[in-house]
């Protein structure tokens, strides 16, 4: 049975992955600097693991943590870029380059327009230059080759420089729905 953990209450002890993957996650958690890229199929636990790391680091050290969904940012800009959106995005990106621990969720879920890809490079380059004091967690369904194809080799070189963690497993959301369906079908 899948246990539902409310958003904001995710913990490392709730992550279900192989020992090798957990070793990399715990290593980043112990020293949350540089980049942790978690990639895999939808529902495999990437976002959950990222939130668990962010929650625990924030509660332990009160570090400033920012979690953002670039899929949402891309949708916000889907009707085109005017100069106001461009400057608003620029200000947003300037803020992200300074956050102690940044989690970028669902990167690559939606193909970003070129200005966002340029800003992503800018953010990741600045964070890579400061990797000894800033941490970045990225979740994506893209493998390294597809990530590089979408965002470019320079961005991939920076983001995949520390921990490149493949998430394995089943789609937890689908399994939860199936379990709920089975429970409703067999109630007496």
C-alpha cells in the first residue's frame, strides 16, 4: 500500500530507492553544494526526494530554500515575450542565482522558449561558479542526452557536474489510483 505524505512533510526516510541511489542522495544532503540532478520516469519519486532534501536542510539549518517549477514559468510565458515579461523574468532569475538551496522541478517537461533557455544557462553558470556555497537540485524526466539536446552542452556540463542520479521504479501516482480503485471495487 502506498502511503501518502502531505506536501511539506516529505523526509529522507520516506524515499524508496536502491542503496546506490540513496547513497548519492544522502551524500548531497550531508554536503548540499553543487548540483544534484535526479532524472527518471514520471511518478518515480524525484520531486518527492527533492522536497525531502529541501525540507530537512531547511529545518536543520534554516537555510533559504526556493522550490520553483519551470514548467509553470514556461506556461506563464507561453503567449509570447514582451519587454515587461522579459524584465520580470530577468529579475526572477537574478533572485534565483543567490538562493542557498534551489530546487528546479520538472525541468524539460515543457520545451522552454529561447529566452528562458538563455536565463537557465545564466542561473546555472552563476550557481556553478559558486558551487562551493550554493546547492541546486534539478528534477527532470530527461536523460542526459535529451537534456543536452534541449538545453545545450554548456548547461549540461555544469548541471551534471556533481550528482547525476537515475530514479528507477514504478509510477507511484498510478499505483495509488489503482489501489484506491481496488478498495472501492471490493468493499463489502
